[in-house]
C-alpha cells in the first residue's frame, strides 16, 4: 500500500516555520549595512540589513525609534539587537529591532555630529548673528541647577569681582531625561523678565552622557532665539557641546563665564582715574604750552652758544690731526699695519696650499682603496681558495668533492665542490 501523503496548508507550514525561527532566535545581535531606510508617519521605521552575500528585512517600531540618540540612514554600518519573527501575510521573516548602535563611532558622538551639521547648515552657528556682551551688566541671569557646583562658582567669582550685583537664577535640571526642555524653558523665562542684560547657561564637568542635555536641539534653538546675549559655560575647557556653537560666547568653565561677564570693580576705578588724569591734562594744557614756548627760546639761545663753541673746538681738532699726521710715530704705525696685512696674506697662501695637498692626498687614498681586493669584494665579487690558501682561478684547479673557502665582503663560506665545468663564453649562433 502506498503511504498516505502529509499535506500542509500554507498557513500550517508558515506556523511551523514561525515556531522554529522564533524559538531558535528569541534574541540575536546582527551586524550589517542599512539600505532602503524608510521612516513612516506612524513613527515606525523599516529598512534592510545587508552584507556582501545576504540581506535581512528589519523593523524599528516607534517606541524604540524615539529612544535612539542618532538618526539612522542608508549606508550606515550598525549593530542591531532584536528577535526574528515570521510575517505570515507575505511569507517573509524579519528582525524586530530593540537596540540599534552605530558600528565604530558611538551613538552619542554620531548624534552630536549629525545635529551640529544640520543646525550649522541652517546658519544657527554663523558668526554674523553673534552679539556683543554688555560692558556693564546690571542684572545677570543664570540657567543652571540651584544645587550644583556651577552656581556656587559663578556666585563666588561675581561676589569677589563686583559685590552687590543683581543675579537672577532660573533653576533647572542639567542632566537626565527632560533636562534639555527645562534648560530651554529657563532661558525663555529669563527673556520674559525683560530687564536681564546677559544670560549664563551651563553646568559643571561630567561625561558625555552627563553633558548631553546641552547637546539637544531644543537647547540650541532656545539659545539662538534668545533676545538676550547668552554665554555657554558647560563642563571643563576640553568639553564641547552644541550649546557652545549656538551661544554668543563660549566660556571654558562656569567660573570663566562669571569672569567674562563681570569686570573687576578695581578695573572700573582705574578707568575713572584715567579719565581724571585726562581732564587734568586738558586743564593744564594752556599753561604747559606757555612753559614750552619759554623753554624753546631758552633752548635756542643755548644752541647758539653751543654752535660757537663747537666751531672753535672743531678748528682745534683739525690742527691737532694735521700735527699727528706729520709725526714720525704715525708713519711707523702705518708701516706696521702694512706688514700685518702682508703676513696675513702669506699665512692665507700657506693654508691654501695645505688644503690643496690634503685634498690630493684624500683623492690618492680613495683611488688606492678602489683598487683594494676588499673593495672589489664589496661590489659583489668573491674569492675562492683551497684550504691550503691557494687561489682558485680555473675550474680545473679543484676536483669534485674538494672543499674550498669562498671569501665574501663580509664573512667566509665553507663549500664542497659537487662538479666542475668549463665556462663557455662564446656567443650563441
């Protein structure tokens, strides 16, 4: 009897495949390149992961898509974590992605570069829109955490440089989910006050994740949209954020921001002293001009007396020079100088001959060295000798089985003759 056939419907076969695939791969990491990336209005993203030999459909649902720190796109090399599921309606399987990370560059760093490039293309960082800080601010706004080290540093520096200055603190969180929105709201609140002259927005140091609130787009747009000049003071000097590019001025630290926005009280006092001295000079100028004119007349009289005196002195000096020129001692000195010059020329000639002779000697030595057998060996030739020291010039000087020493430029080869033959130097016909 013929065995009965087991016939499965398409749905039954697909269900069995789904059970095998989804049970076998409940959680898997997959590496590949993104292609055909599509983000729909629903918030879901569909794309393909591929390598040189295969491709895999993948889906990133809206809830997971919102948690990404970077924007996926075609051509990106990524690591995807998720589970495989069978899509029965199309007879396909796909990877339901839970986590997506860029390969090589970190997600946060990639998000930073993407946002920086996009906002820069909009002109948000252009120098033309940067504003000058007020020279003498009367009220300073600070958007930061009221319990952080940054506000303590700012208050300490301002209190030391110009005590009694009016400071308004707009408290906000500077780390964690939602911190970016709070920072943007604090900047907007300070703008609504209407009498704030400058705003400092910042926090103390930390990791890239700690400082991330100042890399969010909402903060950059709040800074760019502020009617009041904004100083970005985030972390330490080596830390750079998107807020630094959007701000009117970047300070390396919160303390440095306080120093930039408030001039020292003593510097202002010194400036007033400078103005007072200028006023004194303006009042005294007419009297000074009169004194200068009297000094000028006195100087002219003194100059006329000095000119007469200089003429007499010049005449005396001229006569003295003539007497010295006629002196025998002067002639003797001239002869001595001539003798010195002749001796110098003689020494130079002797030295020249010595140098020429030395060059000829070096040349002769070089020629001798080029004729040396060691120099010939240095060009790649060798010298063959018998163990008794006799030089082998012809193949017939040794017999097969004999031992010979081959002298090279560096070292000696101990060799045994396997066979000999006469060299045929005749041209081939």
